[in-house]
């Protein structure tokens, strides 16, 4: 015959160690960092899309071309950072965020993703 403690008594036996508290803090920080990186990706991609959709932007003009290049680089850096953060969280497959954020091929080519 097996004996099982009542649930309200057995929860007191779980002792939080310094390591478990630290692990919880690390997981919380990873999640928060992934969220921040995702917001940066969304903002950078929205900026690039707004630039491309603006009919007043003439890419033949060197200043405008430089601004687009800067927007493209910002989007590339944000996506790269987001992919790195996902990998640090153990999420190795990048197909879902590529689809979710509708990351342009031009950005993916600069990141080096397939």
C-alpha cells in the first residue's frame, strides 16, 4: 500500500534553492529579451515597408538611396539579433518568425537565412 501526502502539505517540501531562483530569473530575462527583440524587428520592418511604399522616395537620388540603405540595414540588424535571441532561447527553427513578420527576402539574404 502506498502513502501519499495531502497536496497542501507536500508543496512545503519543495525547497527553492539559489540555483532554481536564478534559473527562473534567467528564463524571465530570456523571455523579456525575446519580446524586446521582436518589437525591434516589427518596428524596423514597418519603417522599411513605409519607406518602400512612399511614392515620393526616388531611389535614383543618392540621399534617398542612402536612407533606404540605412532602413534596410536597421531591419537586417534587428532580424539578425532576433534570430540570435531565439536560438539562445532554444528555438532553432526560424521559419515561423519569417512567416509571422513577413520578413522580405532582401533582408533574409543579408542575414544569411535561407
